[in-house]
C-alpha cells in the first residue's frame, strides 16, 4: 500500500501440555514456550509496530509465590527485540548451565517460566501509545481463579452501551475504552461464575481450599463467555488466561478478525496468521485450523482442549483487507488470492492502453502490491498469446505473413520494470508547510532511462488507494519526471468508500479519496443539496437503537457508476502542472469476491456492514464530516 494505514493487532497464545521437564529433555530448554512465543511474534510483526506485551502463568503455584509475570514495551523500532532482551538479561543471562537445565528449579524461582504464555503486538490506531495501552491487560485479584489476563485484536462499535451496563452493575471503570470495558465485562462474569460455584459447594462441607480445586475443574468457560459477550458488536479475537490455568480464545460470530490454532499432545498454539504457526512449529498447513466464528477455543487447566460455540454464528464476513494487504503474503491461500486480484485487472488495463505492448511499461508501487503485480503479468502473457495468434492470422489473411513479420509479432512481450522505489524516510526540521511538502514528495524515487519520453504509457500496480495524498504528492509527481505520455494507477482493491469500525484505522469519511470524488461530482452536477438531505436523515436516526439504523451514505454513491467516480479520483490525484494524463483503474467488488471467496467482508467498499453497529458508525462519520468535526466515528 503506497499509503500506510494502521490496523488490527496480532496475538499469540501458547499452552504447554506437558511438564517443563519434558521440554528440557526433548528440546534442551525449559524456556521452550518463551522461545516459541518470541518467534510467533516476530513472524507477525507486520501486525503491530507500536508496542508489544507478553505474560505468563505458572500452573499449581505455591501460595505466596509469584505465578503471573507480565512485561510490555513501546520503544520505537526495537520494541520486540528489546522486550525479550530485557527478560533474558534480567532473569536468565547470569544463570549457570546447571541452573538453566533444572526446569523445576527455574519454575519455582524465576518469572516467565510457565505453562501458559500470551503475547500481543499493537498498532496504536487512536489515542496515546503508552505502556498503559499495551496488551495484555491484567485484572488482579487475591483469589487465583479471579485473576484475568486479556489480549486481543478487536474493535467494538458499542463501547458506550457496554460501559453503561458496567455502571449499572455498580462498577466504576477507570476509563471508557473498548479494552478496559471488555476486560471488566469478562472479569465481572468470571467473578460471578466463581462465586456461583463457591456458593454451590459450600453447603456440602468442603473447605475453601477444596472448593478451589472443584472450581478449577468445574468453571464453565463456555457459559462465562456466552454471558459476557451477549451484547458485543464488532470484530474481535480475544485471548484470555485465568490465574489458575484455564485459557480461551474467542472469535466474533462473523469471523471478521482472523485466528488460527494448532494442537497436539505437547502444545496448543493460537495466532492471528497461519504461516506464523507453520514456521514456529514446523507443521504442515493441513494441521493448522481456523477458529470457527462464534466459537471459543477453550483449554482447561487439566489439559482438555475444546472448540465450543459461545454465541450464535452469523453470516461469514471475514475481513478482505487481510487478504489484500494486512496479512503477510507467505500464506499459500493469500498469495494465490493476491495473484488473482492482479490477474483479473488485465482486461481493463489492456483496454486502457489499447493493447499496445510496445509502448507500455508495467511496474508496481512497493512492496505489498508485488504479488498482485505478478498475477497481472501472468495475465498479460496469457493475453499476449491470444494477441499474437490474432495478428498472425490477420497477416496471413492479408498475405503479409513474411519471416520478419512473424519475428516481430513473436518477439512482442510486456515491458516489465521496477521503476518506483521507496527511499529512506525523509525527515525535515523545516517548519514551512510548502517546503516540507517538497521534501516529503521525495519519499519515492524512480529508475531513469527506461521510459521513452512522451511516448510510453506507465502502468503502476498498487494494492489499494485510501486517501490519494501519497499518489498525488509523491508517486505521480516523481513518476511524471520519467516523461511518460500517460500514467495509469491500478488498484487491486476496490474503491474504499466507507469507514471501518472493526480494527482498521479508517474512521474519518472526509479522508477517503473516493468520498472526495463523490462530493465533487455532486457539486458539479448541482446536487450538493443531497448531502444535506442525507445529513438530516443521519441526524434523525442518531439516537435510535443501532439495530434500527440504516446506512444513509450508500444512496449517494448509487447516483454514480464506479467508472465516473474513478475518473473524478484521477483528477483529484493529478498534481498541478504535470504533463502526463492520469487514469485510475480499480478492482470491482465482484472481482474481489471472486478472488477471495472465503473472505468476503467488504463493508469499506460496499457499505454492507455485518453488524448493526457498522451502520451507526458510518452515519456518525458522515455527520462528523458535515459538521466539520475532525474526530473518530467510534
């Protein structure tokens, strides 16, 4: 993506199912779990670069000993390396070989040597980026079975509603954020379930210590999560560790946020991305399963592992942006889907260049668009075979099929070059906005001498276009110095028209170049009054229950074709004073679904939100735009 947008986070959970001595003997270290946690986080570092946190829990600790350890870090750039280096330096580096090989001693005497491990990578999409905002969050209690560690990849659309419920329960939450609200919500029902069991067993004459053992065994995590999540509206994967040793991973009923797991007799591993598990444990793709939407993977203290429903499963709407951009492309399915996204754009590209291979140069905007670009190239060669055949037949029919003609036709091939290169980030102390803008425009550089002046068309593949500012102020500006006749920017994703409210940092309607194009078209056609009418409809629904709210922005987009909006976008991203003509080609929503059939969440393109809270968010974003409020919509 030429424009970086922050997005959902990454999670990793490990439960060691054997005693630590087992891993010491088989793998040579009692820190096997900690090493695997580090590797899982490293392989998902694309999912969060603002902070990292890890936590561990020891099974069956002695009263009076520390059994929960947690560390978080927000150091820029080196956040992940520094966190694990600090843990190693402070607690393990000074140990002798004999101590490092004594698993029971390490568990009894050192932190971070436990059977349950939880890690989280964070993108600070909103608010501050302090240690306090880093997961895992800890809800502490002197009762071992009421301690709760929580980390997740989630955004809820109805935090205000959930917060009010906590207040009505008599709580005084320390802040109104989705993470704290979820922590307290689950924590409240954890307390309630523990107390219910305690009340149940107490009349039978058991001691409190004996009742604890029964609670460890009988605590119904499925029931707990069903009660706690009853009113959740959003996209989420939430991972929890309970102090005595139970663990869970719950996924939203639409499957919006991703979660995968692997389970054998040694270990249970959960992560946001499948290849991270494959690499960390060296297991085949067939052994890694997807957490079923609306289900929770529950790991009891005794080692029993089950995947159980905690809510009614809804229609599958897994985030398609995961496939286009966010997830790393080393997942087999994602790799093939990205190639198909590029391949499907070949026909409109060839039509735009009038099938002229000789005077067209194909390139991509680094780096995540490279796979879609490869799919496009494959499609070009497939079409080239057909084009050659037609030219040969035509030459034969015209009696012009001479050896030189055949040689020229068969020598024709796409001109593929790496033209646009992302340079080192430009930093400037200059305060003047115009001067600073000139420097920032040099974030990208180009390869000179490969484009024929005023003759060639330059086709640039990008994976998505959100705001259009980087295209206008940097990429197109500097690509125009190659002096092409025309520049065609191709997006493997459809037009981003609506805010996301389930984890991606796209909440302000006025920032989307597609929305800017819509507004310009309405003004040009003297239909700007329709914006005011839509605003009034949004305001009329503002205080309705979210289930009754309709998306009032869709009807505005329905007034124009995709092509009309794309042409207006091309005008918006065209820098002043440049000579080449600019054209923009987008993937269609239908094409997206064809390429990514199992991940059809497309609300940022179509406005079809999978939960009622989505419609509330899009209307709020539109109201904010009309009222000139520069604030998030959720």
